[in-house]
């Protein structure tokens, strides 16, 4: 999240006021519709309550800078991704504890888990404070922020791999059963997220580049945040399993999806986000 803050500036937030339609569409899909889809899949699959909470936590997690990279690779509107990532990182401080708490109550996991006030503060600290510090560092020294960008990204990838492997090893005796239980639902959720982002944007008459950006933002979650909250705040490795599996699945499916939507037609070069949505 600190690395994410290093890439953000106040203008990324100001775009929301000047050009709201694409942002509203994407955030509505991500914050409201996506958790409903996850909830529906859970009810159909009838999974373990702790796994269910983990899937809802995953659904509530924001997009990350990886979505920006995939959007760039498949000619999406990267400026829109940056704006969505910035706004979502702030909203996640509220949406993650809200959705996760609701899941804990609904799936009757309160005996094992609990997001009391102190833990809600921890979620806010994990999500919001590092972003703010990163933005502050960038405002003081853009040169340092530019130099730090690559090593921080590499560090983030290493952390993601280590936390994912740690979560899987922590449940290695049960991993085969968890994969059998959660593999299909996580794959379906990832596919639904990618298609939802793309088709939802097209339904609301956003351009091809913006539809690609929206699909990547909605489909590629910041699983490091979900894993960190599951393991350090909720202190439960079972809750972390869906995010650990998703962190592997999403790269494969996002790549395949990107080729799928650009195979038959080459997407037009991304029109700058400010210009596109002023119309």
C-alpha cells in the first residue's frame, strides 16, 4: 500500500469530480455488485463458514497496481485505473471491515472470528495509512518516489508470494480439501469479475479502452491486503485460503481474458481519461 501511495497524486482524486461517469460505473460494480456475486456463489457452493468469510473478504479487497499493468498490456485506459485504484484504496478502509463483519455475522463465524472496534482500526491502518505516507513522500520528493517505485514493487511481489505460500503451508494438511472446496468457486468468481467489469462498462456505453481498464480493476484484487487482514487481523489461515488461491488464478485468467477481448479487434489506443469523459 505504501508503494501504491508512491504512484498517486492529488490529481488522481480530482479526476473523480471532473469526470465521474466511468469512476461511478466501475466502483458500483466493484463495491456493490461484486460482493453480491461472491455471496451468491457461496450460497450455491455451500462452503465452510470460514472459507465463506475469506471469499467475502477477497471480494471486498480493492484493485491494485497490478491491474494498471494488465490494463497497459492490453491497451486499456491506464489513467482510469490509477484513479480507480486511488479512490478504491480509500473506500476499502470502510468497505473491507463492513463487508467482512457482515459475512462473519451471516455465516455465524463469530465464535472463531470477530472484527471488534480495535480490529477495524487495524484494517484502516493497514489500508489507508501506508497509502497516505506514500503520497506524502511523493509530494516531498518525486525523484525519490520514482527511484523507489521499482524496488517497492519487487518487494510487494515477494511479500505476496511469501504470504501466499505461508498461508498454504499453514494449512498443508488440509490444502487438498480446500483446493477442492474453493478452487472452482474462486475460478468462477475471477471469471465473473473480469466479464462483469468489461460488459458492465460496455452496457453503460464506456469506450473499449475504459471497458478494458474496468475489467482489470474489478477482476484483479489486491490479494496481499486480503491475506494480511486474514492472517494478522483475523488471525486465521483458513480465511486466507481463498485469497491465496486467487492470487495465483487471477494472473492466468486475466492474461487469457485480455487476449480474448483483444483477439478479434485491436483495441483503440487509450484516449486520455480526462478528455474521454468530459464529453
